[in-house]
C-alpha cells in the first residue's frame, strides 16, 4: 500500500491571480508540483461545481511548476484542484477572496431578446398538443420576471394559442428576423414548443397555420424551415440560448451549429435525441424538458453544498440531464450543447420566494 501511495500526485497551490477579460474573470493558478511524480491532468472545481479539466502538455508532466487558467463563477468561496495520474488522485483546497473582482455577464447590462413560441392547436392539421402553449408562457414569464432587471431593455415576443399573439408563420418569421438587431453584450433566448416534422431531408417547426399539401405531405411554405431558425441564431450577436421542446429536433441540427455551440457563446437545449420521443405528462402539466427547466431555474439547479442564488447554464444542463430521464421513466433523454463561453453564463438569479 505504501508503494502505491508514494506515486499518487503531490502538489500545492503556490499563487492565485485574478485576471480581467472581456467576459467572465479568469483565475490563473500556479502550482508547485513534485517533479518526481508524474501528473496527467487537473480537474478544477469552485464551490464543488466542476469548472474544467486541463490536460498537461505532455502525457505525464514532471516539471516542478504548473500554470492553470480557468473561468471563474461569481461569488466564489472555495477552490479545489484535483491532480490525476494512473495511480489515483490528490485534491487541494484554497479559500477564495477576490479583490476588485471583474464584472461578470450579469453585471454588464445589454438588452434581452426573448422569443417564446408554444402551439397546442393546428386547425388545418390533424394533430394537437396539451401543454406546449403553457410551456412557452411559463418559461417566458420565468425569464422575464427573474432576469428583466438585469438588462437595459427587454425586446419580447410571446406567440401562443392563449396569450400574446397567434403563432402564425408570418409572425414567427418576423420575430426571428428581429433577432439580428442584437449586439455583442446582449442575450438572445428562443424557446420553441410544438410539433416538428420532416419533409424529405428538411425539418420544419409547424406554425398554427401550417397546412397539408396532400394526405402524405406538408405544405412546406406554410411551416418554418429549420434552416431559418438556425440562420436567425447564427446571425444574432451576444449570448444565444435555444430551447427546443419538440420531437426529433436533435437530428435536425446542422453540424456547423453544433460545432459553433462548442466554440462560441451558444447554448442549445433539445428535448430528446433521435431515438426517443417527447413526453407530455398530465401530472406535470408541462412537457418534461420544460418542467425540468422551470424547476431548475426556480433554484433546484443551484449547488446543494454551496448555493449562491444564481443558476448558470452548466448547472442547468446538469440538472436537466438527470431530471428528464427520471421524470419520463427513461423514455426521453435531453441533448444539450454548451459553448465554452456559455457554461458559466448566469441565466437567472433565484428569488427567495421561489
């Protein structure tokens, strides 16, 4: 046993430096490393929240010093660095105090562009849903109420059967086009709940006035082509968040959008992958993805051990990844893509009465 312990990683935190960036602040961590013991990678946590995995430049580093740079969440209290090698791991903790902390996204006020669409009824098609309109309405209200004061101005479109304007194709297309007015410090959130359908290789989001071409095909010009949604998201600026509570939407994504989601300030939440269907559950009165998102935004996605009254996109992803399969009895598995610059974005603050 002593021989194994001897080869576990050994290091200490030498210095911490807080660096201002155009986005969230970055923490530079200098480590003193026992050069006789190789270390493959480091995992960094802040207040028990996973932040990043950083592989060493070579397969096994034996230098006596290592420098890590990681994005820093707001109001951090405890830093944990875990060094890992083939024999095991070692963790080191350090309290965090930030002098003159740089501003984070929620402190840099831009505008919010909020588009929420929920469609239950399709008068010209033989299909309907129960909770899509309620999904859009409650999500819209949650974001509006909990984040509205964080922005200079809110540009909003609520298109549902019951509230706001009727979700016709014309209104949906006009709202999507308006998103291009967003600027780099703005936030764009698009929520879609309703029916989606394939026509050949193309995927369409059905509007309230979508029609059948014949008994076997959709009149494509009466629905919203998925490419129009992706173009709107791609040409918008700032932090972009797309929530899609429809069947089979994950397969519709252009590989370029998925790549951009990992490289840029883009986050995409889809209800399920292509092997599962979207579930509406009467006891929840919502689609399962939307219900999980709402519960997470109300505070259940906040860290249990170190709650800070803020919900980041990374926390929200972790929450829905567990909740959706559980609530749907494994019939639905969400697909979530978070860009490197999106993970630590604060989407909402938890109100005390939530």
